[in-house]
C-alpha cells in the first residue's frame, strides 16, 4: 500500500485500551494544512454496548455479580469515562469535518454564479418586502410625530400671523407680522 504524499501522519492516541479491543484515534495533516482525526468511532459502539451489559448485570442482581459488585462498579465507571472521552474526540473530529465541508461549500458557492431556482439572480437584494416592512414600522411613529409635533407647530405659526378677532381660524383676518411687531414694541418699552 503506497503512502499518499499529500497526507502527513501526525501520530495518534489510544483513549481506551481493553483486553479484547482498543480504541485508536489517528491524526493527519493534509497538504493544505488542515488537520483531521480518523478512527475510533467503530470501537466506541462496542464500548457503549459493554457499558450497557455491565449496567444490566449490576441491575439483574445475580449471585456472581453480587460478589464482583465493587469491581464491576469500578469497571463501569472506567468504561463510562473512556466512552465519554472517546465520544468527545469523535464529536470534535466530526465538527472539524463539518466546518471543513462548510468552508468548501462556501468557496464553491462564491466561485459559481449566483443561481436561484434555475434562474440567475442579480446582486442587489430584493427590496419590495423590506420596503413594505420598513413602512409598516415607520407609519405609526410618523403618524404620532405629525399629530403631536408637526401639526401643532404649523397651527401655532398660522395663528401667529392672524388677528385675534373672529370666532373660527379660517374667519380671522391675516395681519402678517403685526403681532410680532406689537410684541417687540412691548418688550422695547
């Protein structure tokens, strides 16, 4: 079996060593610098099975088990710890593989033209729904601003250039800046 020159073995570790089998996790580095772990997953299922068998034997309460209870509890604890460590390593390796695959998918998507349901789409984002949503959120605020700030301001300015005579705003005569001149005269005295 020839060795692939693009893969460099980095060694490995044995998180579980048993009388019937061992779990070995090997680490490699690809030519692009990515490090990966392989192995161990198939043996972890055996560890899980062994753990379940030991637990079942404890629960059954057989005579032989009663004599070996101390040893079995210790063994179950060891297997549980080793299983937890092995599962953590496998989960870490799977997460690294997933990250690598995501990066490759992103790179492939960035390199290919943008396609959505078989049709090319433009670079600008669709704005119809976003504009409608923005209007829905802005409308109440603008309505309240107009009712309590803009309208009273305009009405005050409009009344300031009218005479006080007349009962309705539209029936009051327009006098321009005469009210302001009168105020300025009163302040100046």
